[in-house]
RNA sequence: GGCGUCGUAGCCAAGUGGCUAAGGCAACGGAUUGCAAAUCCGUCACGCGUGGGUUCAACUCCCACCGACGCCUCCA
C-alpha cells in the first residue's frame, strides 16, 4: 500500500512521490524564540518526528529541517523589556525549546538553522525578486508585490482581488497595495541590522524560511509543515517568494497540523501576548539576568539548574506558575511536564489525527495516562516471563528488515517488494496468535500509510496489547513460562512487533523513571517495601487478613499499589 | 463580512457509498483472588447535529438550517 498524504495545496490525499527517489526533504517552521515554549509549540515537532520515523521505516532517507527565528520584532521588543540583548534572549529561549523537544523524544531533526546565519541567502532571493520585477524597494524596506504573482493565494484559497476589494484602507507607507509584505525591513537605530543593497536592516519573517529551506533542502522540497495558523499569511508568502524566485514548485506536499485548544476553550498560546503582558516576562527576566550576571553568556537552562541554584530555579518555577493564572500560555515545563510524563503527552498527541484541533487539558491527559498504564503492565509482565529487557529488544528499523510477516508489502524507495514469507505463520503451534499479529501489524501500517493516521494506528496498538496479554493468560506464562519455551519464544516475537510499531510513534522507547515498579531508585525505600511485603506475607499465611489489608490500605493511601501474584507480591508507585 | 474546518455512544476518538460503525476512559456482568490489584472473557451507538435531496443503497455525496471552531492581525 503506497503512502498517501493530504496536502493543503490540493486539499486532498495524494500518493507520496518524492523529488528524488528514496529521499525525503522535510521542512517545518520552527518557533520565534522570544519566550519559553508552550505545549502548542511541541505539536508540530512531535508530529513531524513521527512522520520522519515512519518515512525512515518505510525505506526513505529523510532530511528534516526546523528553523529558529532569532530575529524578529517580538524578540526586539521583549529583549528591550527585559534589558537584555536579542542574542541572549534568543539563545536562552532556543535552549528551552530544544530541551522540551528532547524531553518529548523529538530527536530526528537534522538541521536547526538560525535565521541570522542565512542573511546572505535571503538577500540573494530578495535581489532576484527585485530583478524579476516581483519586489520593489521602498524607503529602506523591500516589499513583495503580490499582484505580480499570478497564483498568489493558491495555498490558503484566497483570491487576491477579492482580498483587495475588501480593504479600502489607504496603502500606508507607499506600498503598491496593502497585501504587499516586507522582504526586508530597514532598521531603526538600536535595532539589529545587517548591511544590504537597500540599506541596513533585517529580513522579513517569511523570507527566512524560504532562504533556509532552499539553502538546506533545495529549490523544491518534498514536505513543508507547520501549524494551521501559519497557512496564511506565512506559508502563502513563503510559497509566493520562493516560486517567484526559482520558477519551480516550492513544496510538493503542504502539511498543516491542527492547533491545541485549552479544554476550557480558546487557543493555547493565543493572541494574548500581543497586549504586552509584561508579567509574562518575569520568569525569563530572572533567568536571563542571572545568566548575564554570571558573565557566562553561554550557560544553558539545563546547566543553570544543575548547580547550587536550586532555590532560584524553584523561584522561577513559582513565577511561571503565577503566569498560569494570567492569560498567556504557560510554558510546557510548568504547565505540563510537572504533572505528566512526557510519554503520556506524546501518546496523547498520537491518539488523535494530526490535522484535527485538539482539546488539551489535565483531564484529557489523565485519561491518556490511565489508558497507557496497561502497556507498562504488559512490559513488566514480559520481563517477568522472559527475563528480558523490553527496552533492549532488537527491533527492525525498516520494513525491509522486518522479515517474516507474510504478505506484508515492504516499501523501499519508490518500488514495492514483498517481504519473504515466514514458515512460522500458520504452523500448528500458534496459528491464530500469529495470524492475529499479522492482521494487527497490517492494520497499523495501513493506518500510517493513510496520511499518517496515528489515531487508527493507536487503536491497533491497543488491540495488540490485548492479544499479547491474552496469549500470556492462555498459556499461563506468568506461572508456567519456564516449562513452555516455545510459547515464550512466540511471545517474544509478538512483543518485538509491539515494540517495533510503538517505537514508530516515538513511545515506549526507554524506561519511564516514574513508573519504576518493584524497585525504586532508593535502596532504603526498596528495603522498607520488601520488609513490609514479607511481613504481610507472613500474616496472610496465618490468615490474618485484617492486618494484611491494613498494610495494603495504608500503602494505597501513599499511592503504592500491591499486586499479589501467584509467585509473590510486587509493588508499584503511582506517581 | 470573506475564506475554511468540524459536529460519531456518558466522555475522548478512528473510519467507510453497501458485510457486525476501530480503539480508549467510565460503567456493568463473569473468570481469577481470602478480599483486592493486574489480566482475560462478555455487555455497552438499529445509529453517526437537524431537515431535505441524489442513489438500488448514505453516517459517508449534494443543498439548507442549527451549533462549535479556525484564519483574514509577523501565534506551532
């Protein structure tokens, strides 16, 4: 089954065909780094990280670029407010952004270009556009003339003449028409500026992405992504500039992810910041200034948190917590990661369709946390039965490597081959189980092929969990595993499949610290728990269930769950 | 006002012009357990906002209406 992708440009799903066979170039609009990242900023990266994982799994060599906008009006304003420099603020906020991406397991980004390092490339495009008559200088600025671009508006479905008809406003500043946007902005004194043929200034927002995408990925890229809110004007303008400049299609597929909404309503990270909420800067102010003071401008957020500034970090957290009460979007760290495991957040994002808007709130995440708990139970069960570390299981990284799944087509570049058949499928030992695995695997991959339908894929994952648990139950592997080597081998095969598929979504890649079961990082706690469990086992043996239940009840109140299994009691801390 | 998206069970959420409309949470039965927990089995939308239309057949296509939302403002 070929991969199909919905493109905003054509408003339909299209078969995925890359510019270069076997290779994919992918560009995602990154953040303007003027304040700490909020959860909304994480959506695109998580989705495209998953897309990259899947394309790589499908045999493509993927190059993924996410830009950092480190020069912009907002940055200038905010830096002035904080009494710091644009560079320092940008560096700080970039580190925060990256830190959060790492936390969410987004590790597939190949290049993170900074806009300020591509000024020459931007100027080259601007000069070209002027030369071709698509742009005109004006009092130190340079504007793109929308009316010169015949198909301007094709991405967002806007009609330029209608747009212009709607605006009666005078064209300010001598622009040829109101829709014209800045490619280059002449600088005012004190603002960051670069020399240019049109005078000192800085690039417009849209040109940054055009230049970086072109420089790093070429004139035509395969996939261009971003939030739905960027479709107009940002992507429209990017497209207009790039195609006017090169005369080639800018991107083959335009992917737009839906935006997060607060459960209570309203978009996360909405327009509140426009009202100059000085309060929202308090936390950053503390942070930036403390770094400046230390005369070590390259210190990162992470390093500053590791030394003796714990108190300060706590203070910052408190400040940020206050923001929660105000209207601005909260930073991911304080609003989300403080309460939920990043894996829960990622799974939540995977459980719905990337193009849909999603209500984001604590109750939703709590539900997700409950729903994925069973996966951790399965992983623990697997380890008990096989003695193997789930996270160390070798798994195929591409469909081509995943041999043995009868008649599952394997995508290699542009051509389709069929994986070799496996003699194990359909043997008398586990016919139904093996067959079920094949069906579930196909369901999962078909869903992903269909415009990266992670929601449907997650459904297959839940069914796979049930199938695996059922196999363990049916064969009594928790108790008789040692005497049934064949079944254990089959289980390993099934669990390996589960790992292979779930890893494509970027989940269950590594152990979750908080989910430590029957073993805390603290030996003292471990010792106490073992003591309690032993004592409780003794009184249970003596049928003194009241005492046993009292112990269990007391532990429950401490958020510790006991499970009395046939082969002993295990405990788990629910954080 | 212009452009666009969406409305599937108590909640969240996939999906399809025609077999029994995924999955999760919650709930309820049963197995298991001293009781729990975990796990397994079972139940849980004769219907997919409302009203029309096209069709042999629509929840899926078309129209209208109601409702929610997004963009049109350098927000991922």
